């Protein structure tokens, strides 16, 4: 609950803001989710809040803020949120994409210095929190299941705007990292390569809940990227000390940051230094584009393209 002295950012007139703006998908009967809806420009108490045209339960309300109970949804996507007063024909506010439901991807296989936890704020018991317990090595963690291609990703006409809508972000992409995909890698299945004759796009985000303070003389920092394991070899063996050692992977990070592809260093990276720039609360987004025999990796930090 917010204290009476809490200050809020102003909401543009006639628009609606929802906190949180991202809500995990869940099945009926899952844990109830509450959200705060704020608006401006109304001169009477909020009497109705609609999500894609359907009213939601209001727990408390004033002329500019309402606490509501969100419905559960099993399908990801953006939602229009509309706020009305009793005389709503003259007093209403709305935003087309004020909230987005997303499919939560949990962690699976991890290194010996990592523990996995469930977020109590999520409706399902999915291990979405990875915590390093000790050491500088063996801190690798993979998703429990393969990422699904982004919406519209297998179409030649698929654009970055389509991806942004799917990811709920508004990014600008500048430079990127590209690498060829040798056939001997056995990197991607025959089906995926067939689809890649147009374009496949995969995207994920991670939020840094806590970042350790920098230690004198330490140059270790995070690395992130994508790994493919069509022959299921990783499940039957221990993960390596560092992500860059994975044979079928496209990784960027470290200090000074470098690009690693197929377990080998490819080149240095300029313009982004995670050791210095990644802090508690930072959100990293990684986008992988697969087309024919080329992979393209883009790194975004807090909505801004960095690599």
C-alpha cells in the first residue's frame, strides 16, 4: 500500500497509467492480482474501470486513482484500459496499451553456485529468480524451456515494430552483432532452418534485482545471450564455468565486453560496459534474429539499444 506522502508522476490528461504495467499470464483459479490505475482530468470519483471493454472489480477509488483486481488471462497480449465516472459520457480517460499480459519463462538448469527461487508476486510457482550464492564461476543459468518465436517472426514482412508490440517495448536499434551459422555446429534443427529462410526472432528480458558492489581488481561481470541444444546434450552434463564456453551459443558480455560464438571469442564490443553500467533495477533485453545462415544479436538496456 502507498503511504499518504507518496508522490506520483503526473499522468497526461485523458490517459491512464497502470501499476504494474506487466502482468504474468495465469489460469483460472490462480492467485489474485491487484493493480493501481491512475488518470487525470476527471472531476468525480472513478466508478468503472474496463479492461478491453469488460469491467473489473474496483476495491477502492478516488477521482484520480483506483485499486482494482485484475482478471487472469492465459493468452499474452496488450489491453486497452478505460476509466469512467458515473457520468462517463463526459468524464472518461483511456490508453490503448496500458497493460500487457506476458508468459512468464522460468529458469531450469543452472550452475552449482546458483539457487533458483519463485517470485511470491507471480500467480504460478515458476522459478523466475536466479541468485548467485558464492564464487565468480559456475553462475550459469538456462531457461527451463526453449523460447517461442516472437509474434509474426516467421514472416518476411515481420518488422521491428511487430517485435516491439510483442515485447511491449519501444526500442531503437542501432549497431548489432552478426555471426554466420556453420552447418557443422548442428546448431538449429532442420525445421527451424527451414523457417529461418524468412526470419525468426526470439526475445527475452531480465531484471537485475541486486547487483554486488564492484571489488578492487575484479573484472568479472555478467554475460548474456542465446544457446541452442537440438540434440539435448546439455541436459545430460554439468554446465561449464562460464557461458562463453557453451559450444552452441551466441554470447556477449564480460569485461572488457566481447562477443563469443560457438564457444570462441569473435571480437570486442564498444559502447557498452556491463561491469560499470548494469546496476540494481537495470532491465536487459536481448533479441536474436535468425535468417538463413546468419544470426543477429541486439542488446538493450532499459529500453535503449547498446549493442
